[in-house]
């Protein structure tokens, strides 16, 4: 009978295997991975660079010590983001796999797990082509974000079958799709403040580079904002999204009064035309979009523009509101919001409160953080906790 079976050979599963086998107990540890190679999503994370953690994370110091111990040399970039020095995610996968194998961990690939059942002596794990029994099981099968890397939500089905509750799942760290067609602005990038409105009230804000794409907006600040799009349990998707809008503030360094004054002063420049009011303020295509939305004729003399239209333009610059129809979806999402309820897990060991010997780690739990290494930190931290706890119990 196997001692410890880990379902999922991703970030949290691999680090849990190393942590468990590294306790020196001599117990058997097996990783079941459904893809041909372990760490497929990890190898692609951060555009293949692997943002390991963030210096702002409370557990970052311990995480970096762990990776140093398996041969990963790191660098810290802006905003506390930590990467392998060569900026290659594949090096992280290689180091984890090699250390696990060196500690005697067996990694079986192309072994999708069908179900996990609680039995008297522990657990029975049924996988394609066979079954096995184990004293303890860690479900580290990931979430639903990035199905092209193998994330299908399998772990949630297993968790539910074992009596756990899964909170509403949603794709996050993804773009926002607007009801207004702004595809003609595709490719534009601006430094701006973006804020989310729900039922007309601001609920969240971010600042950074905003990217205009075929379906709406993207960029790190927009992706972080997507975490605040939350639908009620049972609420229809279209109905829930209709309550949200995203607003862009193109002049975050100016308040509304200063913006009005800036437009008024520019309007007084001799020979200034309506289309020139936003010259050097925003890119050309956006300039045309906002001038038109304010009802201003491009060729009209700036001095002849009514105060009312200048007022409209000021508000557009500070809060261009775009109703939402959705997010970028699972394929474009970097993380899953929702998951196995944290109230049902002992967070110091990641063991189930309902089923002794059952552990959870990584994206499967109800946690999602912003861009910048926070979600991988969750994977490392929970995986190490689960691996060490399981090894001590065995």
C-alpha cells in the first residue's frame, strides 16, 4: 500500500512531493499527472519566465530559501516580483522534478485520475488503466484556468465526492469584455487608472498600463480588476455582468477640476481646433473617439466649443465608462476564483476537517491573488505545508 499519493504534477503537487520525501521518513510518495509531462502550466507561467513569488508575501523568504536549496538562483524585479535569474520557467520545473526523483518520488504521467474513494485503510484512487490504495492523498489538480495546459476542474469533482463544498468558480486575472465595440482601438496602450462599478457604485480600482484589444480591455491592472467581478450564487452570468462597468481615467495625475482647467487653457491657444484639444494627451485613435463622444466637431475652432461640451469631455477623460458583458474566459485566465472552502481545511496543515488523511493545495482551494507572484506563492506555501504534514502523519 502506498503511503502518500499526490494527484496533479503541477506547482503545488511537485513541491509537496519534494517536501514530503525530504522529511527523510523513507515513506513512498507517488505523483499522478494526466499530461505527458509534469509542470506544463508552470512552464508557461509568466510568459515562460515564472514569477516565483513576491517580496511582499509573508512567506516569500521561506519560499526563496527552498528554491535556493534545489538550485534556483533568483532575481527581484520591479514591484517585488521574483524570477529565476535566467527568466526561464522550465528551469523551475526541471529543478522540482529532478529533486523529487532524487528523493525517491515516483512520477507517473498520462495517468488521469477518475475518482478518489475513502476506504477503511485510507483511500482508493482510480485512474485510467488501474487503481491504487494510499494512506494519504493530496488533491493538487489545479483549477479551471488555462484548460489548454490541462486544467479541467477535475479536482473539484473529487473534492465534492468526498464531502467538500466548492464555492462559485470564476476565471480571474483575465481581460474584461465590453458591450461597446472598441475593436477599432485594438493595439492602443495607455497609462491610466481603471475602476470597476457595480450597480453604479465604485467597488475597486487599479492603476497601470491599459491595453485595448478586440473584445475590450486588458493589461495587468485590468486583470487584477477582474478579481472583483463577483456574481451571486445561482445568478445568471449575463444578468450578473449587466450590473458591472469599467471606467478609464486617462489623467490619473489630475483631478476633475484640473482637467477642466487644462482643457479651458488649451482651448484658448490661437488656431487650436477641436481635434487638437487632446493633442499629446491620448493616442490619436483615442483622441478621435473621445472628441466624437463629447459631440465636438474635429475641425471646429476650440474657442467656439461650448462649456457644456468641454464639461462632457472632461468627464470622459476622467471616467470613460464601458458596460461589461464578460471576462476573457477560462482560456485567457491566469487563475481560478473560488474553490474548496477554506473553512473546511486546517490551514496550518492543509488537511481536510472532514476526511483525515485528505489534503488540498494550490489553485483548487478558494484563494486568488493579484498578478505578481502571489498565486504561485500560494501554490508553494500550501504544497509544502501539505507535504510536510502528510509525511509527519505517515
